[in-house]
C-alpha cells in the first residue's frame, strides 16, 4: 500500500468519526441552540474529510483532476454556516427557549 492510500484511509476514518460525533451531538445536547452547533461544526468537517478522500482516491486511480468533488466541498463549506445562521435567526425570532446553562442567554430575547 502506498502512503497516499494510507492518507485516504485516514481521511475516511476521520470523516466518519466527525460525522458520528455530530450525529451524537444532535441527539444528546439539551436545546436547539446547542444541538445546532454540534452537527454544523463536526459534520461539516466530517463531510469535508470524506469529500477530500474521494477527491484523492479518484484522482489517484483516474490520473485526472476531478473538479466535481472540489465544487461539492466548496458548496458544503459555504452552505452549512449560512444554513446554521438562518436557523438560529428563525429560532431567535420565534423566541425559542434555551436551557438554563446555555451560554449567551442575554442575547436571546425574553417575552
């Protein structure tokens, strides 16, 4: 096995670990604000690692530069934070209650 295959395998494992951690955070965290933070950070890194592994694998075997994976990664890294921001703005607009130990309680509007 070449070093590049080890790197691809490492990126696949790292990506799968981050996606798993993001999914567990979605299930285990107490309120919407903290639940949104885990998946947007961890899953973005996990999917980025998986797309990078895919990019390296197919470029290694086909000997061509595949721009589709680069476009997927670019769209992922742009759209995930924007989507999280929009969801937080809607939650603030609807005055969604946060749990008592959530940081930034002073920024959430009260009724």
